[in-house]
């Protein structure tokens, strides 16, 4: 078949895989290839056992696979053939040298730019899909346009806003698609090519066009604002615990104000995920590097409150279980950073599990989708942790349960049966305010939640 254009995506991860599958599904006239250096990942994308768990993803991939969606490890050949190249490689926090622990590590990004340059013999549009520091497009342009072969590269910024667990819904009906370019004639022409792709299924009024720097900065800003809301509500959950106010009632009351809105006001043990912390620290680093110390400090506090919230959760367990949990069995229900994903990157459960092990508790971890990743996260303390997929077996003989992910299945468990199988007094620490606390108390549990007074028999 003759395709209108050949699209390539470099990086077949949580973003590259689902976004390209959606583009291929909605745009059969384009050939879409996704490449990665990780051979196993590529094999899994070609199977029924996808490398990531994401509700609704498998049917989307299956419909387009081998029709106009292809996964491959042949990066150089595919670069050569592509007209439009999305770059969706990982951009983790730098762990070494200047900016360690804050700045974005752009080594995978730059390697990709050089690989594109080395393998191109025609003009191409290169699209930043990864989340990047503002002004990265300029570095990309400089590398790419350093060639003396007369090949022109137009660099666009098209940040991704999908959330894990709802990626397919978010991609199918996005609040907006943002496309930034240089405001030059070739820049605007390239932007138009990308608009045409999304316009196959996204209404025009939801496709926002901007200059390239605004697009880059909007992505960091969106994540910073979202995380800030969680830290704001979590900071006040601590005040509620001291004052008999109920954080759920407060969140509801303020969320009905249409200027505030009711989303992202769920108190929790803390926000996790691969991006919030990384992107905010990146923003903080950029602000500091421009001498904007007050701005940097302001955003850094969002991360600090989050770390404090995780710490507070472990301290609450320790203090309320008579200041010792050594030798006590604690069942952790949920290890993923949120429900409906197997992703455990920066999950608050990592900090909590480590804190409990430090206090010498016997930690049992249960999760419907994240046990394999949990074992990787806790590789160095696996001798002190056991894993049990069945929540009833995980809770059997335990002194306490800690709910760390809001999996729907945890709402429907038989807590009377669980209570009967536990050591007494039995404790439950609900890090997601997921359960019916009054009912648990009536069963006999001592119940501790986020931002509400405890319900105790002792
Ligand atoms: P990921 O780690 O799941 O995937 C990145 C992939 O890139 C990996 O499979 C890796 O092997 C591959 N890769 C790295 N270097 C490569 C190279 N030189 N050539 C080919 N492949 C290479 O990461 P992700 O979660 O998909 O995130 C990718 C980017 O998207 C990040 O910048 C992230 O901030 C951003 N983002 C992520 C999400 C999310 O929900 N995970 C949402 C929006 C934006
Ligand atoms: C987030 C953003 O929502 C996406 O728009 C963005 O594209 C993505 O980061 C990214 O750049 O990677 P994600 O991390 O997948 O998506 O998940 P969220 O739904 O944002 O949740 C993040 C964390 O905040 C989770 O741990 C979640 O449990 C927590 N959270 C969220 C709360 O504690 N309370 C809330 O009210 C909302």
C-alpha cells in the first residue's frame, strides 16, 4: 500500500507505544513504526502480552498491528525511511555531575538526535514527544542542522499529556493536543503537517498551536500544577488530623467552586509516577539556573510536602502500633503508583515499604498488576519482603494492613473475613481514603486514614 507519510517513533515505552498505536488506528493512511533498543520490549509489543498494562490498549494495538503499525529494532533503516520522527525516549533525572538529582538527563535524547542526523539523507520533521527542559528544541536544531549535506530538519514540540491507567481514553479524546514550532514559514508548514495527523480524530478547537518554547514549558507547567494540587490537599490533611476537620469534606466543599474545580483533590499517601517529581525538579533546576531562586523554592516545596506526606504515613503506623513494628507482619495492599497500571516508578509504596523494613517489620506486598515491578524496585531488600498476589493470604496473620493503591478490587474485599484472620488488635491504615472507615471500625479494626481523625478501640 502507498502511505501518505512514514511516521517513526523512537522509544517504545509508556508513551511511544500507546500514542503511536492510537495514531496508527485513527490514521490508516500513515505508516507508523515504533523502534526501541530494548529487543524484549519490541517482541512484547508484537505479542498479546504487551510490555505495559493499560486498560483498552491491546485491542487498539491488535487492530493496527501489521496493517500500518509496526514495531522494530532496526533504528537506522527506519530513520532513513521516515518523513516525521517522534522522539519518545526516557528523560530521567540526572544522577551524576552538575544538576545531579534535579536536572533532566538528556543523554538518551542527544544520542537519538545524533543517530537521526547520521542516518538521514532527506528533510525530516522531528517531534519532541518526551518531556524536556525549555529550549531543548534549540539544542536539537543545532545538532541536526549542523550537517553539510543540505538536509533540513524542522523541530516541533508536541508534549504528551496522557495519564497512565487512562491512556487510551486520554489519547482518544484529549482535552487538548499542543503543537509548538518555530514561527518561521517552514516551521509553520511542519506544524500544519502534525495538525493534519491529529485532525483525523481530534476536533480542531482542541488542537492548540504555539511557539516551540511555550509548548515545552506548558508540559512542565501542567505537571507542576497537577502535583501542586495534590501537595496542597495533602498538606491540609495533616491539619485536619489535628483539628477534627475531615479532608474529604473540605475537598468536596472547595471543589464545588467552579474556579477551583473538583479534580486532583484526592488526599493520599503521596503522589508517585515517573514524571511529577522529575518534571518539577527539572523546572526548579531551570529556574535556579536563570537566577529565579524564589520561583525555584516555591515549586520545590511541592516535592518536599510530598516526601513529608510519605514519611508521615510511616510514622503514623509506627506511633499507633505502640512505637514498635519489629517482627510484626504488615500487609501492603497495592504497590503501583496509582490504580489500573503496573507501573511502580516513584510509587509512594516504595518509600513506605522501605520505611517499614527499616523498622524490621515483616512486609508482605500484594498488588493485582505490579508484583514483578515491585520486586525490581525492592531488589536490595527482597530478603526482608514477601509477595502474595491474593490479598486475603497477604493479610492472614498480619497485625496491620496498609492500603497504598486505590485498586477498585480492594473496596469489595470481605473485611470481616480479613479481620478474623488477623492478629489483634488489628490495624488498617488507608493511604487512599478508599474504604468505608465506619464499617471497618464496626468490624473491630482500628482505622487510620488520611486527613480524618482515627477510629480506635484501643
Ligand atoms: P519509558 O522508559 O517507558 O520508555 C522510553 C523508551 O525509550 C524505553 O523503552 C527505552 O529503551 C527507549 N530508548 C531509550 N534510548 C533509546 C534510543 N537511543 N533509541 C531507541 N530507544 C531508546 O518512558 P516513558 O514513560 O514512555 O516516557 C518517555 C517520555 O515521555 C519521558 O520524557 C516522559 O517524561 C514523557 N511522558 C511520560 C508519560 C507517562 O505517563 N509515562 C506521560 C507524558 C510524558
Ligand atoms: C501525570 C499527568 O496527569 C499527565 O497529564 C502527564 O502526562 C503525566 O503525569 C506525565 O507527564 O507522565 P500520571 O503520573 O500517569 O499522569 O498519573 P496521575 O493520574 O497524574 O497521578 C499521579 C499521582 O498523583 C498518582 O500517584 C496519583 O495517585 C496521585 N494523585 C492524583 C493523588 O494522590 N490525588 C489526586 O487527586 C490525583
